[in-house]
C-alpha cells in the first residue's frame, strides 16, 4: 500500500464551525484508507487567525500567538479524529515520533501543529519524511500552484508540474508572521526539496476532488516533482 500524507487546510475542513466539512472528509478518508496508508495534518483556518489577532492585540508575542494557533489546529484534528470513529487512531499526536508510532496501528492518523514559526504545511512535509510517504497532498483553497496569487492577479499562470527549486522561487518572498498564508509555506517547500518527496496540490473546496485524483486518476491541480515524474501515474 502506498503511504500518503494529506495536509488539509483549516479553511477547507472548517470554513466556519457551523459549516464544517468534517462529515464529508471523514467519508472520503475512509475510502482513501482502503487504498492508501493515510496520515492527515489539519490546519487552523479562520478560527486560528482570529485567536492570533486577538493575542497580538493583547501584546502577546508571536511565538506564543503561534502556540494558540497550534491549539486550534489540534481542536480541528480532534473533531475529525472522533468523527472517524474506529477508522482513526484515537489520539492526536503532538510530535512526529508519536505520529510514526500511531501509524503502526494501521489506522488513519490525524494531527495538527507541532511547533511555532511555521504552519501545518511544514508539519505535513516533515511528517512525510518521518513516515516515508510516497507523496504529500496539499488540500487547499486554490486549484493549483500559480506564478502569483490568483485571488489578487487574474493574469497569474497555473503550473501543471514544476521542480522544488521553481516552487521555492515562487514562494520565497512570503512572510513568516503568525497567521500568514501562502499555497505552501517556505519551511515545507525546503523540506520537500531536500527529501525529494513529490507534492500534489488539490482544490479541496470540492472534497470529491480527492477521490477523483487519488482513486479515479482524474487530476486537475499542480505537481511538484524533483525528477519531473508524476507520482499519480503509479497509483
Ligand atoms: P495553519 O497551518 O492552519 O496555517 O496554522 P494557515 O496557513 O493559516 O492555514 P489554513 O488557512 O488552515 O490553510 C494556523 C497557525 O497556527 C500556527 C501558525 O501561527 C499558523 O499560522 N502554527 C501552526 C504554528 O505555529 N506551528 C505549527 O506547527 C502549526
């Protein structure tokens, strides 16, 4: 069985608490787990940003504000984990070694953030290294990697397949303050470059894109691959 790590943005899984997509993603993760060994890293979304904003206005430092963001990612991870019932490992690992051990159960492992000054994208890249993932899937709110932010510039070009160096060039201008947002963070991109683990970017606003891509082989996102090979060709 191939091993995959999914990085699911908080804004995708929990756009707001009341409009959460946890039930839909649980259904999809159960399907994926019949074909893959699945590890999931869940983001904090708007709720994390709201807490971080308030923390700053209280004069709380950036790293401590990050810790609040991490707590929110773990709340989202816990909701997904409990919704999955017996299919999930019943604890949210707070470090990589615990995640590796949880993976030995053969169940779906769900975790959130780990340490300040990064986002859950970085967690998912490091976790991919630790578990020896065949590829990392970033489930996000754009339909691929663009030359610029497509929400800000409609002339931005979408890439089908690029190298880790090209990805680094695209995102290297991004900020690192608590709550900042890009397609994938700089730490994650650097980890992917050193490990050579491919990245698949999927638009998670339609959760069915996951089964289309990873089960049916119908893909419309972007790929980062060091050797130019598409990891989806071998699924
Ligand atoms: P996210 O990973 O959710 O950041 O973590 P994001 O880029 O806002 O992601 P989306 O919107 O869900 O896709 C939320 C915040 O939690 C802190 C950071 O401040 C981050 O911006 N965090 C998260 C950490 O400091 N370390 C971590 O390992 C994870």
